[in-house]
């Protein structure tokens, strides 16, 4: 059983995940960010691999990616940082990166490195389901890696059911038709969409992301789903307040 | 072996639709409908009428006598520069705007580098009374002020792309992000044979009018519809795709794709993707792209803003891999020299992009009587400032 699966078997409500871009604000902040998030009660952590052309991301994450790349972050460095944390960090880590990074690094080498670092879950936003099934599912399974799929308000019921069937991590419920980034409160239209998903009785754990920025949006999302992911709002916080203030960010949301 | 797209949207290992789930419904809608629309009688009729009477097709196929004499071959120029808006780009925008209308879309978005595709998109949006938003890198907006003014005059909103390197690739990213945010009413009108399937195939089909006409015109002018060689420049590769299309399976027609070498292929300031790149995913398609060892996309350079794209369309990646096309390149200086030469001996000022295609003529060893078609993809009005600046240096 993966760390994430055992987490979900113990906790099914108000799951909080936080996303950060590896190498931002500073190249070597990874350890301090992860440990701070873990010790303050974040349930699982998404580690973003900075990319030059992050298609699905809004200005905040784009900017953090550019800074991280300028800081010299790359896959070899993040893997060595994560490997050093393997024994001390118990919180499940999820890697989020774009397909080209994995292709160029070498798919098998990438999987092996994930395994070495104790990474069991990846999110690759530009890897479509059909390509996953044809070219990656077997490889990932061999290395004990689960792939997370996204669904959006435009995803058909038939496709959601299919995603539910092949998912063994969680389903990433994109809160609205948009790129990542804060958008204020959750609208009634979004709540109706969450309700529609909720009523489908899917087997997978459902985690909402894109536009979850504070206690209020987190709580609303958790009324319908198992938990939520905060990304851009955390990046903005790191930019303004710095790594040392992380405890206040997390407690603000879960207190 | 076929060089046309297969039923899964691939050219060999290249192509596909590597898109976030957020775009799946948009791409699926297009994939399910594009062939039905393109092959319908009503589309064909309207497309032809607009190409004939609005764009000014067929464009001439001109035997350039002085150029021919100089290089020892029969050099024909396919005059795409004489199209309305000054380049081949309008063939595609006319076609796609009809597709967008058929799909009931109200809002058109596009990316542009030099501004040629932006102008061609703004033009068809004005024609069809549709809202038009063009994403353009902040750097390119400064470099290409006249085209920005043209787009605005045509009623388009020009949105600066401020991410990454602030050029064409980032404008493309911004257009895709806009589409993610507006999945229902918006049509993304891509300007080249790039992007997720079905765009590369759709754009190639719409540009294939170029080789269709070359065939008909060569038959009349020489008695043989096949030339010995076709030369076209490649950035993303839409004019080359159009010029090659009906010859892809005719093996004895040699296809020459010319990339921009900037200051030299290995100078670090180049856009010769096939020479410098390798397999990867860019803008939703598996192709050849310029990237570092960690898969980060490298910003290319060329004097020609229409050729400085870090990838090539998947069809071209396939033609390169299978050696169906020969990939050559021309530096900034070689392109400038070719442009000045064509201007002086034929009285035609070519676009800088097209000048790259002309620039390989001196590198060829022709035998007498060989028939060579150069696709003159655009006119040089937009490049006058560059030409004037460099003429002083000559």
C-alpha cells in the first residue's frame, strides 16, 4: 500500500495538500519547505518541477518556475534533495511536472529516481489518458508509481468514470475552467459542479485544486470533496513572507 | 510508407495531442468535426470563392529568367507574396475561420510572432465580424510595431505575452492558457502546422492549395506537373507543408526544407531546429525541438521573426527522420544577400523568411534544365526596416 493510499484509508475529510515549486524562492529551500509543511499538519505535499513552458499554470507558478530555473534547479538536483529527505519525511510527496522533462530525462531513469526517493505519485498535466494507457501505465506500474488525472467542469461523465477506473491515487478535480491561480471565492456554479461529481459516487479520493487560496475556499471545497490543494496562494506567501513563516500559513487554513 | 497523418493523429512517432485534460473537450470537438467540415461541399465552395476573389488566388508561378540563368536551372517562384495580406498565412486563416463559424464559435484567439499570422487572423475576423484576440510576445510587439498597428486597425485586441522569453513560443503558451479558460465559446486559430492533432493536419490541408496550384501551373508551363525540386523555408513549417503536400508521395520530387541558422548553426544564436533539436513535446505535439539536457525549451534566434520557433511541425520532424526532405539552412547574412539579389535581378522584394529559401540556391549543384520551384511565401514590406539598416552595412 502506498503512503498516499494509507493516508486516505485513515483520513477522508479536510485533506490539505500544498504545492510548491522546487527551487523557489531559493535553490536549497526544498528541505525547509517540506519539513515546515509536514510539522504543521499538511497531509500531503506536491513538489512542482519547474518548467520553461508550463501550459496549465497561471502567472504565479510561471514566475516561480522561472526563478527556480534561474536558481539552477533541475531534475538531478531535486532528486538528490528528495533522496536525502527520504528517511526523515513521512508525508506523502507527489511530483508534478510536464511530460517533456520526463521524456528528455529518460522515462525509465525518471521512474527509477522516483523509486529511490520514495515518490509513488506523479501528476503530469500534459500527459493525456490515451498516451498514459498506451505508453506509460505499464512502466509506472513496474516502478510502483501512480499517475493522477485531472477532471474539469467540461469533462464528460463517461470520461470521469473511465478516469475513476484507472486511478489508484486520487482524482484532481480542477475547480473551474482555468489555469492555476487564485480567483477569490467559490461560485455557485462551481458548487453545482462539485455536487454533480459528489453524486457520482466515485471510488477514488477527490481532491480539488486550481483557485483554492485560503481557509474559506478550502472549507467550501472540503464540504463536497475529500480535500483540496493550495498552490499559487502558497507561492505568493513564500514570495512575500518567506520560508520561515510557513507555520502561520498552514495554521491559518486548518485552525 | 505514407507521409500523411494516421488515424491516431501521428506521423510515425511524431504528432499526437499532448494536452492538459482541460483542453480535451476542445480538441475532441475539433478532431471529430474538422474533416467533415473540410470535405463538405458548402465549405469547399465558400473556401474557393474567398481564395479566388478575396485572397487573389491562384497566385502566379513565375519563371525567374535572370535567377535561372545565374544558377543554371529553371527556377520558378510560387508567388505566395502576392496574396492578400502579403503571405501564405491567409490561406489557413480563411479556412479555419470557416471551421470556427461552422462550430458556432464567437471568439477567435491566435498567437503571432512577426505579426503575419496575427494580421491574417485579424483580417478574416474583420471579414466575418468575429471578436479577435491576438497574443504576441512583448519583445515582438516592440520589434514589429507596424503589424501591431495593422491588427489594431483591423479591430483585433493585441495582448502582450509577458511570460518566459516574451516571444512566439510564449505567445503560443498564452493563447493555449486563454483557451483553457474559455473552453466553450472560443476557437484557437493556430498559424502553423504545429500544436496538438488535428491542427498540423488541418493547417497542412488548408495550405495544400499551394502545391495543388504548382502542379496545375507546371503542367501548363512545362508539360510536366512534377518539378525536380521544391524549396521552402521552415519555421513551424506551414508554407513548406503546403508546397510539399501533393508531392509527398512522389519520390522523384526532391523536397528541400530551409531553416534559419541565425548567426551560424552552432553559434548559439540559431533556429536550425532539425540540426540542434531532438525529440520532445512542444505545444501539444511530439516533434523535434530545441531543448537543454533537462528538457527546458531553448529560445531560438533568427533575423526573421517568422522562423525563430524552437520546434518544427510533426510532419516535418517525420520528413526529416525518414529523409524524405533534405533539411538545409541559411544564416541571417545569406538570407539578406539572397533578398538583395532577388530584388535587384527580378524586381521582387521577398520576406526575410522566403529569402532563406532563396539563399540555398547558390549552394546547389544543378544540372541544366532542372526544374526548381522556390516557394516565395511572403513579401518584404514588413522587413523594409531590416533591409534598409543592413543595406547601409553592405
